[in-house]
């Protein structure tokens, strides 16, 4: 099956070259500075030293970067940092992102396509594929079909990729990337089971650290058992003071539910993400953490739930910002008096310290200062207020619960009871009044 799947590689392959990407690094750094106040990084130096030492010996350990996925800019910032040390990685990306001229741009920066649903392909070139895909419905109308034929156009039957074939292509290509090319791979393994029993991969619109699909880790184990190459999993977490597209997730969901606007979802997404800084000047801080690598052994214990173990390691790399403290403190409340919010902020900080979370951005701030800092991002301008304070009554009112709750959810996983029997995802609510829930 692998050999038969190889003929489809031209439809999914990346265009990453063995060269310096410093020009791309400079361009994306310029974009990054327009979007974020600062981007700090930790853990990359150790990975760079390891790679340089191995290169001097003529060897290489392949890095499988496993990252949380909160924003469109996760891959851009991770890849930008890797480009800065000449360690560009291939990136697993859903086929819905390869829109028109963005297709070659994404491939150039290391993205390879993964078919998530049935796909109809007319050409391996993005422009020809776009044209034939646009014209395909017109062949069904007799008059238009005749006009097209008279104009010299020929009907091109599409190549149909169904779910089984998509799986075969993905499995074969992953093996090819590791065994034949020896490429590092960046993967975002979070998934969500929707109400209609489908599976959604991609960004977490809710802000929660979602479950990691075990399928990818099973595949990595299978590949690791048979390859002579060394593999290691590198946990990655990109923490945001403010997610760029936080206020647009609700709009994107509405667009996806509409048959007409559905096809324009990601065009609207890209447009908002790369233009919002023109009218929302307040920039947030970002912290990118590369965790301690986990070497993949040839005889790994299959009783170990690797996807859960790596998810835990990714979650523990979370950096805490004031926006998340205030979001968590509000819980599901629609409004809070200032005195009550201060108490809740203090309690949230106290309980977070017990988790060992990275508190560098709030450890020297009082509760009042944390609230004020969060307001800089939640109360942007009259049309984009997520949280407002009535100065006369000293009451904070939530204007966009769908947005504020995202920041609560950014740190929700830190209060999980990891590996609780038959309940791996149990969440502890620190604001419940029950006497038996005073402690974690």
C-alpha cells in the first residue's frame, strides 16, 4: 500500500530545502513585531546545541515537535524561531489551509498537506487546480458545457481522495519524511469530538488544552520500531497574553455553519489576523517554550499512554499572564464587584503557585495591578470591549463571555488531576462552595 500511496506525494509534499531561511526569518520577524509586544523563548538553545554537536559527528536525532494549538500564529512563531537557528521543520497542516496562492507559500515554509475529508483534486499545481475546481460546477449545465467546449476547454475528471486513501497517504508520507528525508516534523495533535460525532482537528476555539489524538503517537511508535534513525519528541507550548483571533472564533463558527460563507472562512480568518493590528494597537506578549526532549525507545512500554503523557508535558510548559488570571477568576460569572474580583484573583494566584506554573509575568504584581494589566487587552475600544468596569458601582461586567472564557480555559488544564482512574480529564473548580472541595 505504501508504494501505491507514493504516487500521491506530489499532492501533499512540502517544498522545504536544505538551505538557510534567514530572509524568511527576517520577514516573519517583521510581521511578528507588528502583532506582538514581545516574543520570548526558552529551551531552544539546548536543542540547537544538540543538533550542532550531532552534525559535527555526522549524525542527527529527528525532532518531532508536539505543540498546543491556540492560534494561527503558533506555527509561524515556532517555525520563525527554528529558522533563526537553521533548524526549519516540516509542518503537518490540514488541506483546508492551502487556499489559492497560499498553497505554495505554506509549502515553501515547510507545510505538507493532510486530507481531513474527502477531497477532489484536478492538478498538483495550485493555479490549475483552482481554475478547474472553479469551473467544475459549470459542466453540469448543458448550455455552459457547450460554451466551454466551444471555447476550447476540456472536461477534467477530478482525482477523488476518500478517507481510507487519505489515511494511507498520510501514513506513507510520514514514514517517508522520517526514513527517507530525515526531516523534523511539527505536529498539532489536539482534537475535539463535535456534537454530530465528527472529529475536528486544529486550533482550540475554546482555549482549552484539548485531548491529543493517540493515532499520531501510535504511528510514530510504529515508525520508530522499524527505522534506524533516532527520534525524540519535543513538547512545545506557545503562551499568549492575548490571542490575536480571540474575538473572531465565534464569527468563524457561524461562517462554517452557513453553506454560502463556509468556503470563505479561512480567507476571512487570514484577513483579520494580518490586518487587525491596524486598528487594535495594543499588543500582547508571547512566550514560546521548548520542553525537555523525550527520546523514543525501540522497546517502549505500550501500556504507557504516550499521547496523555506528552499532553501533560506540553500543558506544564504554560506561562501565566494577567489576562488568564482575570479570566479564570471570573469563572462563569457575568459580573463581579471589584472587591470580589480582587479576592478571586488573589485566590487564583495562590492556587496556581501550588501547580508550579511559570508565574514570571505576575509574581511581582498585586491583584489590582493584574486586573489593570488585563483591562489593557480586554477593553480595547468601544466596539471591542470584552470586560468593562462601572466606576460608580465598582462592578465589572462581562461583555463577551465567549472571549473571556478562553483565557480561563488557557490555564484550566493546570488544575487537572492527571491520570485519575477512569477520569483523565477531571477538572477541579477552585471557586465551588462545597466544603469537600477546599483543597485540590
